[in-house]
C-alpha cells in the first residue's frame, strides 16, 4: 500500500484515468473527490466489506 501526504487542493492521478483530490469541507473535515471513468466502480470501504462478507457467507 502506498501512503501519501496531501493537503486540501492537492491530488493524485492513478493510471492517467483516475484523479483523487483532497478537499476540505466547511466543517473542516477532509474529503476525497474522485474523478474516474463511469466503468470504474467506486465503493466506500465499509460498504465493500459488508458486501464481501455477505458474498462470503452465501458461498459457504
């Protein structure tokens, strides 16, 4: 896993196709703005894990 430090307004580019930008909300929270092709699924980690656990349970 690559770990990068980024400040609000800075971004990283993945494979010339996906841009992940750090943005700051009015409440001071840091958020990620993701610009990716429509065929690339983007799922929050907790949703991914929940779905993975459901699939794992049905496969048994």
